[in-house]
C-alpha cells in the first residue's frame, strides 16, 4: 500500500473520531499550541484557527515553501479551518466572542495578561459567561513567579531548563537538542491537560483553566538527570550518546556505519555476547551486571567494538534485534521516510500536494483521520462568518476595514 492509498483510506473513513463534536477555538501560533490542536483535530475535533491578518509567523519560516507557505507551518496545522482576524480591534474580538458561544475549548499562547487587557480574562470574564469552557494557556514561564510573564522560546528553555547542559559530547560544548523538543512536549502536555479537564467536566459540568508553561515542561524532561542529582548531589554532565545509568547503551562503531545498542539488562547482554561469539565477555566480573559494566565503560566499549568491526551495521542490527537485543542503525530522516515500517504504521500522510507526519495514537474503533490540508491564510474566513450568521454587507465592511482577511 503506497502513501496515497494509506491517506485515502483514512480520509474516506465513515467513522467519527474520538473527539467528534468537540469545538476548539485555536488562537495559538508557532508550535506548541498548533501541535496540540492538530492532534485534537486529527481525532475529530472541529478546530477553528484564528490568525492575525499577517498570519502565524511560521508561515514564513522557510525554505522550503509550498507556494508561499513554509513547510514548518504545514507540519502542524492540518484538519483546521483558518480565519484571519485582528483581535487587537473591538470588531475582531466581537467575532471571537461569537465563536466562543458554542466552543468547548480555547487554546492560546499570548503573553500572559494579553487576554485580560482585551477584557477576556478567564476568571473574570470567560468563566462567568462560559462556565463549561476549558481554557488552555500556553506560555514561556507561566503568569507569575520570578520569571512569570517573560517570553519563552524552545531553544531558550532548552538552555535555561538544563537540557543543553546534558546534551553533547563529554569534551564538547552544551548543545541544543536537534529538534524543538520543549515546544512539542509542551503541545503534548497541553493535549493531556485539555483531555483531563474534559474528563473532569463530564462529572462536574464545569470547565477550568489549564496552565502550561514551556519552562515546566522542559524541567519535567530531566529524567534521569534530576533524580540522579537528588540521589548523589552531583551535577550531571554530558556523556555523548552514552546513557548515564546503563551500559552498554551507546553508539558503537561497526565495520560500516554506527549501531546503537540499548542493552537494558543482563539477559540482553548475554544474548549480545552470544550472538557476537564472545560469551566469555558476559562472564567477565567487570561486566557481570549493569553496575559493574557502568564502572568499566571504556574497557567494555573497546571489547565490543573490536568484535563489531567484523560486522556490517544493517544486517547485524536486523539479526540482533530479532534475537532480542534492542538496537538499531543510526538512520537519516530520508531513510526514516522511506522505511517500509514507517509506511506500514501509517506515519506518512499525503493529500492535495500536502505531505505530513501521521498521528502516533492508534485507536481501534475511532482512528485519526486526515480530512483537509493546512488552511491558506484566511481561507475559511467567509465560511466561518457565514456560519456565525453575519450578513454579507457586515462581512464586507469587516474586510474593507482590515478587521478580517480572506
């Protein structure tokens, strides 16, 4: 089955998604919020994305571009209706108020205090008017505290939350992790928070506000480094690809390309040694258990690489993982996209010139569906205004005044 067939079968599914009937107003931009709302949309929620007249700034974060829109934006905004509206103006906020009348969830990542300035503070304004509304606020550092209200970007949080300090070679500088992990985990935590609030609303009938800060999400990722620090009081250091608590758990040279071994217990280590025909290594007191192996990492790596040099990476990785030894080749992104298992797991989506990453959550009865590519800027403005019952003459005045764009 090719990519087009996979996406076609998903798109044509008659089964409603798990979140069918949920209405989400998405005021977020860049990555964390849009990543969250795309997941909600993939699983059936109706998501209406409001962008300023100039658009989400990630529309310009290229190359590469599809027409005039960066693929960065394309990656996290499918299955959404898109309208362009100036919320800094009273007329623009009036449209937002109308949209909230029938909304279940509001997602925003404005600087803390912005909604309050607009007369849309959750506790003061939204909660009394929409008691069932779930409000999810995503910010850099939260609304208060020593850093409260300050702007936060993924790489800044990677630096400030300690992630960079443990990433990189032991003798090299601290490095940013090569993808926006804080933003993406923030999106996942926002998704979890919204779903938790929806589950609680089933019991209480009440909405609530969900506070998600990039800083908190960054700190939450410090496993096992923060627990290790709690345990021994030593500041964790960079260790390259090596795991601080497990050995052999690192990349190792073979006769061709590097292989990553992730040996988590003595049984797996014995299987590794047996497959490499060095069973004596498993019986060596220096390598008898994980504590001993961690204490003798250099000797262990030298012994393994001496034997691994006789093997090519790809066939060795296939044989080892089939034998129960967790491992894999270090693959490039193009190789991942072309891998048969990536396609088998429906992790690639293609429709109308759009290609995207599939939903990782697989539900047996109500799977994710891919219905529409990311919207053009203001592409659904007229349709949304029509659905709100705003007459054509009023709509035209809003367009002429620059309040909306489409």
